[in-house]
C-alpha cells in the first residue's frame, strides 16, 4: 500500500534495551528530537553531560577499585572495564541513523536533527576519559568532544544498507522503504554539509552510476529495470535538487576530474558530475520510469545546469 510521502515515518528504536538504564537514556534523547519536546541545543547538552559524567564516574570507580577491572585470556582489558567515553557516544549514535529516515526533506523534525548536530559541534572542544593505555591506571587516553567525527560514519553506512539493498522495497513506487530512503538521503546530504560527519560515500548518487563504462544507461549498480529505478532516483536527487546541496556537490566535484579508484568510498569528481547529469536526463525522458522519479530527475538536471551556469562552466 502506498504511503503518504509528506508525512513522517514511524521511529524504530529496536537496538535499545528498555531494561538498561543507559539505553533508556539514549532512547529518551532520541524521542525528544522526534517529538520536539526539548530544543536541539538542550538535547545536545544532555548528551554531552551524560558522556562526560558517566565516563568520569567510571574512571573514578575503577581507579579506586582496581579489583573491578577484568582482563581476557590474553591480558587485554575489555571496554566494560574502562571509562569508555567513546562507547557512550557510540551507544547513542547506533540508532541515530533510524532517526534520519523518519522525516521528509526539510521537515521541521529533520531540521531539529541538523540543529542538534550543529549544537554539538558549536561546543568548545573538551575531553572525556576513554581507556587505560597498556592497562596502566595512571595513563588514561582522553577523547575530544565533539571534534573527531570519523567513527560515526560507519553507523550511517549500516543505516543506509538496512534500507537500500538489491531487491529491497525501495524499488517499489510509493512504498514505505522508498519514502525512508528519500528521507535518509536528504538527511545524509544535510549532515555532510554541516561537517559533522562525511557521509558522501553513502550517497544514492553512487547507486545510479552505470553498471559499465557506457552512459547514460538505466542499467545501474542497484537495478537494471526502468520500473524499479524510481526509488534510487528519488534518493539520489536529494543531493542536487536543493540549493545548498547542489552547490556543495558541485564544489566537491570541481576539485578533481576523476575519483581515486583505489579508494572505494571516493565519490566526488567532475566525471561523475557529468554522468549523474546524463543519468537524470535519461530517466526524465523514459516513460517506463515512475512519473514522480521522472519529474524529480528533470528538476535535478535543471538545478545542475543552473549551478554550472552560475560558475561560468
């Protein structure tokens, strides 16, 4: 059954255990963002305070009670016997990708997500205890909050793969998965632009690259059937139909002619920009493709051409 593409989708938080205090706290923060019951900056402050306080409390506890520290058979100390600030951060962000598929592009709820991340980034850099170096209780490795965002990209990749995969319902026009994929891609583009986490490698633009050297072609990475490409087009277009997003993508692509073949996550290049524009143009004129995808593909072409003209290209 077709879903209303303009309405938020249900929030799924199945990775959290209601019997666990930390999980309940993370779940409550996520719900505050969805419902708007606390401002994004308040949620950011709550998350930061929790990470710092819990890891510091754990450090003090382990330092005063070394007998609580466990070691495995190889003599390594597991994370549960460390202050583990990074673990608290990861616990919260493990379900954050689910939040990214809830709201349609530029819905007030999606904007709250972006404002939450911006609030974290706006905090003065500070540190929290993470682990004991070589098991030495007097040598504590600290992590910086919230400047080092590299470890969060993997969660966003997992979130993408959970929605879109070969044969998924993303390829069914009007489906729940199609709506979530469009929402997710819009969120990934906006998150990438904030600088919080570089999610360019999760872009659905990669999914509409031809499965071969010749382009344009409807035989793409995820499907070879015109009637199934619509959801992939709707997702990919989120990176180029909005003013800030299309400028961002174009600026990144202008930095080099071709992607680095040795880096499987390398996405932006002028070669790919030209391919994407040709792909959208092909889809826009093929009546076998879902009408909504054709319309959005036409918009994508117009926005890309306008961006080139503004640059004098």
